[in-house]
C-alpha cells in the first residue's frame, strides 16, 4: 500500500506563502517514486474537492488549475521521495484541506480514479 503524508499546512495572512510537502513511502511491488504521478487537491467546507496541481511521474508535465496558476508551483525531489507545492500570494479562497494523491497513470486535475490518498493538511488564509 502506497503511503502518503502531507505536511506544511497552517495559518497565514493574505499575501503570504506556505510550502506543502507530500512524503511518499511503501510503493507497490516493482514500482518506485519515478513511476507515480502526484496530484494536489483541496476541499473547502461545503465545496467539492478540486484539483490544484499535478506533476507527472518523471516531472516533465506540470498542470495547474486556473485559480492557482502563476501563484503555486509543484516540484519533486526524488532523493527524498517528496513532492512539494509552493503556494505564494495566498488568498482567502485558498483556504481548504489539501490532499496529495498518487497514481500509476497520467497526470490530471480530475480527482477521479486516483489510487492512493494522504490524510490532508489544513491551510487557512485569513487576516
């Protein structure tokens, strides 16, 4: 069972920054970190979960939701099996629980059919 743990959430004022981490361990048999696409998703209270960003298995494809493009940056560190989401110029509308997910298929912002999910980390943007 692939294990994902998010960290880095917290409380920040509008205009501030946070960096979320998604540490991945215990890969499926015969697969490694390089085989997984990793997506970032968020869910605010009373709203549906939405895709925020995604990085492909070898890092050559990076996708962003329109609402975060230019403010958020996804990256990966193979040496630590960790994917990061750098979030700058945060707005109150970014407040949500952020989850990362892993899958052996392609990078996409749709939240359907992702195989493995982390428990999430809360991000609160407020004055």
